[in-house]
């Protein structure tokens, strides 16, 4: 019998804290969260297809950040893998 450990995390900040942050602070906090996932070699599950990301959006910036860390889109575009 195999043993499995399922761990899922998502970036989430309380609205009152998020509203008090600048865009740069929000982005830095998000990238810090992504760095933790990268350091563990996590598979990144996306809420939208990587293939539909619009240039200049936060989602696009996240993808570029992760691509620069060695990730690539899975065939279906709904996750990133190393």
C-alpha cells in the first residue's frame, strides 16, 4: 500500500492587508510565495491556461517569472512543471 501526502497552497492575503499594500509590495509578496514553491520543485497548478495569458497582466508576469526559474507549461497549459 502506498502513502501519499497532498499539500496545496495558494497565495492569499487578507483584503484589508492587500488594500494597504502598493502594487510593488503585492508583487514582491507574490514572488516570495512563488520562490518557496520553486525551491521545493513544486508543480504549479494554474487557474487559467498559460497559453491565454495577456501580455502585461499580473498572470503574465507570474508566468514569465516562473519560466525564468526553469518551469515550462504542461501540454494542456493548466500547470507548470520543471
